[in-house]
C-alpha cells in the first residue's frame, strides 16, 4: 500500500532536466471496473535510454494499493516505496515490468487520474494524473504506444472507450464485457484516456484531404443529444481548416468526443478521445448564449488542433507547456477569426488578454512563458502560458509573413513528428525557415512581465517627413531585474486629417531601448495608427491627442485600432472623473452619440459597434491606477454610463428597436452581431436601475426566443431592487432547472450583483440544494463569478467578500486542490489596493496559509502571493 501522506512541497527547476533513464516503448493496460474498486494491470516494455547510464527505475504513483509486481514474468518484491515513488535498483537494459494494483475512482474527488462522477468513469491525466492510475514514469518525454483492454458491466457501462482505434470487443461471464483499443502513435501518458458509462452517441463522418473516411462520434448523457449539432459541425470545420491552413490531416479511423459534467478543465486533447466539460459541447438556442456557441466552436477546434500541436509533437518537459498551448491557442484564435468577424475576434482576444493576463504579469504570480521553476505544474496552466504564449506565435507569424511562417510550421512537423521537444526547437524552426536570427525574439519566452512602449511623433513639413520614436521598457518582476530589450513588431499606418490612409500598414521592428523611424512623402501632418491588430502584447502610450483618437475611432481602416482609439478616450475620461467627479465630460458624451448615430444609420459591423459602445472593464481601468479602489472606479464608470443614457436615451431606444429580432434564430455572424448590439444598448438603457429599467428588462426577457437575450435581461436586472428582478430570476430557474449548465448561469448572474443584499443572497445560494462544492462548474459559477466579475463587492470594505472566498478555498483544499488553488487568483494583486483592502486581503491569505494540511497546489500560489 502506498500511503497518501503529506509530501513537503519541492521546487522543480528547468536547469535540472535530464532525459528519462528508461523509455517505455509499449504499454499494455487492462482495467477491471467494479463499483467499489478498479483493478489495473500494466505491462510495460522498458528499454534503457542510450543517453543514460542509470540502472535505477523510478516510477510515480499515488493513492493505490499494489497487488503484485513481476519482472519478465517472475514475481518481484525487491522494490522500495518512498514519497509516492516506486524505486527498483539495478534493472537490466531491457525488461518487461508488470504491476497489478487497486485504485478507487469512486472516492477520487480530486478529479485527476481515473475518477467516477455521476455514474461515469472518466480520466484526466494532464499534467500528472496518470500516476493515480498505475506506477509509471509520469513525465511527458516518455513516449509509448498503448494497447488497452477495458472490462465492465454491460448494463451499467454500455460504452467503454480509450485512445486510438477499436480493435476488439466481446461478452464475458456475469453480464460483463470488454473492449480493446490500440493507439499506434507514440504518446506521453498524460494523453491517455478512458471513459466508461451509460452514454448516447451522435455520429457523423469526415472525408480527409487524402480521401480517407473518419468516423466522428460525440458521447453525451441521454437527453443531451439534441444539443450536439453545433459541436459536430465545429469539429468538421476544424478538421477542414487544419488541412487547408496547416496541411495537417487526421490519420486515425475514429475521433471521439465525450462530454462530462465534473471536470477540472475546459477540455482535454487525449489522442482521438477528447474529453470535454459539458459546457463546451452542449449548445442550443434555448440553453446556450452566443458566447457559448462561439466558445464551443473555438474549444472544439482547440482540442482537435492539439492532434498535431501537442500530441504528434509534444512537450519535452512541463516548462515547455506553451509549446503546445500557446501555439494551439493561436491556431484556435485564427480559426475563429476565419469563421466569424476577424476584427471582433481580435478585439475580444485582446480584451481577454488585458483583463486576465496583464494583471497576472503585474502580480507576485508573474512568470515567463517558458518558466524556469515550479512546485505544482497544475498552477502553470495560466493566462501567461496560454494567451501570452499565443501572442508570441502571432508575433513570429507577423515577423516572418504568412507564407514563410507556414514553411516554418511544415518544417516543425516534419522534423519533430513523434518527438517531445522544447519552445527553443519551435523558434529554431522559425529561424531555419526564414534565415532570421531569432535569438533576441526568444527573450519573449524568458522575460516575465508586460513591456511598455512609449511613442512620440514629430512632423517636419519642410521635408515632408514624419518620425515616430519608440522607447521600450520592462518593469522588474519576481526574480527578474535588468531586463534586455525585446524584438517588438509594431504594425503602423498613417492617416491624413480627413481620415484617408496615406501610408498602408507596415511592420516596424523595435529592437532597441530607443528607436526612431521616418516616413517620407508625408504632405500634411498625419495621425499614426500604431500597433494595428495589436501586433505585440505591450502597454502602449502615445502622444496622440483626443482629437487624433476621435479621427481614428471614426475613420481608421484597422478594425482593432478603430475600437482601441475609442477605448483610450474612454479610459482618459474615466480617469478624469475619478480625479474630479465634477469634470466636464460633455465632449465624450457627444462623441458617444456619433457612434449611436452610426448604428441607427445601419453603418458597419454591428458586433464591432457593440464593442465600441462598451466602456472598458473595471479590471482594465484598474491597471491605470496607482492605488486601486474598485468602488471609486465603479462610481466614475457608472457616472459616465448614466450621463450617456440621460443625453441619448431616445436615440438608444431607437437603436434598440431597430435591432429587434425579425426572423428565425441564427448563429451567423450577422445575427450574433445584431443581438450583441441590441443587448449592449439594453444595458445602457437600464443602467439607472429604476422602475422603467426593470420593466424594460423584464419585457426583453419575456419576448426572448433564445438564451442570449434571456441572459442579457437577467444581467440588466441583477443589481436591481425592483420586484421584477425576483420575478424573472424565479421564472428563469423554474424553466431551466433541469439543465445543469443553465442553472450555472442562474448562480453566476446572481453572484455578480453589485447591490447591498449580495452577501445575504450569496449565503442563500451557497445553501441552495443545487449547489455542490464538489462540482467544479458549480464552484466557478458561484465563487469565481463573484470574485472575478463582482469586484466592488468582492473588495467590499467590510471584508465579507474576502471571507467568503477564503473559506471556500480552505474547504476545497481537502476536496479538489486544483480548483482550490485557482480560487486564490483574485487575491494575488493585494499590494496594489488601498491600505484597508491590502490589510484584509493579506489577512485572508495568511489564514489560508495557516490552515491544516495545505496542498502543494494551494501552498505554492498563496506563498507566492504573500511574498510578493
């Protein structure tokens, strides 16, 4: 028996990497599934790595009882168990090790390894879950082919799935049966998957570019099959896009997707058996918002794209996590841009980056895209690794150009198919294909923090020249000072005073602390459009006047910078109101009216206009403050929103009516843009939370024929104290109480309420029969929604908000450490807040730190926050 004892957290360093002493060339697994236990038999052919002289085999294992061990068919007991490791000394250069052990998925609340939830067996092995299944070298650079046999009760578990192609199945005694699977492509154990349950299947087929037919299956609980069409269409679109854009073909005969309710992550790319959180598979107009539809499409694509960027070519070690995640996020962003509005997709991606990754860069949890150390790898599935990592891929595409970038990725796949490699290897392929020296660019992978880029312009009319001067800088971050200049691609275009583009976009390469670029043949003072398409993840400061920004907002040909100019003006206005609540904002309110008029004249992309009519979030505004006071920011922002409604109420009402749904529901970009615009206007019309606001929001709910509009109405009622609020929330719950994902929305929409009764509301929700602390989706729907999307009440001066989340973290620590650790995130920037809030946040962190039996997941995050 391997005891589940507390292990002192150990720091792991990139510099200490050594190749695995033994390769596991083939893994043969047998699972006997029972209600109160599971017997796992692993037969592994180990072959010594030629690069290693070690004769010691160290296998990772956790929460399992060893029943027997054999080496080459002979019983063996000459092993030792130390700190969740099985150690065998003096093994031969090649041998077959057979381990039979007993595990208990039915009591595995961590949802790592093999666990059972709501009657279904399921696995989650990334990053280090396989060690909860059997003893193995649980590291990503050990690549093996797998054969798997699963035995279970045929009535209870009519579906038994694993990776690869189905090779055999048959009946056994006592109502049991088996399936057998073979995955011919070598993979690390983190990509192993198993699912066993009573599920229904939706089927389709895909013809690859070489003419092969691939069977596509989606498995869900009975009753959910009507919500899978969008996921299936998204999968087929993804397969076609990857062939067209990257030349990547799927080479197995079968691709399975399974949707489960209890899942720590959004989805998992296990080879040919992707396992998804139900919220990223199920989508129907009655139960899913437009955002949900887009998320399903994007994440289905993301996990499918991992087939090549993560599976066929995988990570050498976990410090290289962005090798697969950053690259695949970039690929899914580009796919979504091609499927929908490219400008709107870019805006949404950058807004997400700024709201979540930029604050991470400014916190004690700041780390580089290729980290150099960690305690618990689960804590490094971060915005930096994923979202900033994607921006690094985008910059390389910009620097090389799309054609050469494609040549570089072809080289990458040809060179490393079937290998475990590093971020360095990927960037070297970019260098080899382009002939460029990418050494300076690689600093992006090693230096933490968000660079700042200050830009000034100088027009010389006598020479018809315009000069832009750039100064780049990087603040110190934990463990990093004196950072070197980066190679920053900055896309720039020039407009004249009438808004005509006189100089088309060109990419300037900033590679020094201070650098100037001169444009010739400039006949009048231009307005530069800088950092078009957000060509680099930097904080940009310019000397553009408000008038310059207004011109860009109305005339820029770059959709992103058109939006960005308006956001910059809004940020400047909000900052002025924070400093002086009596400041004159007439110009801003009048300019806002011009945007409304654009909508009334039906000019342009409605989705883009919806974003233009939205003020920056509190998170983005906070990043510009020396001391963060969420209540003061919210007061200033709300003051401006109320002024917009007061001055433009009639025009807003007309714009709202002009965008009523007049036809059948559709998820086309145009239809989603119309809903987005109408619901953005609804939020402006109901910002004062009066009686008329409540009536309008209730009417919007009652006339809705889709979840997007219903959720918009509830969101507008969330802060209200009018009776319509309770009426609509009650009606919503009664209508959708049998749909778990919709009930998640019901929890979240109440948790984000910025109103005096929120803490009483929260207590009621926590005690609601539908709340289950063991279900990650429920935890996120209540606690994450409150802490992240209700900053005013989370940071309430009473400290009640901190206490709610603090106590949940302590409770979750014993149930699901991964989810517990993620709830710490809202505390990470505690030093940036007012003195009172600092004191309270630090005290909450200290209580967590002092609690008994703290997991390594929570310990790492909390200890870093306190040190920061």
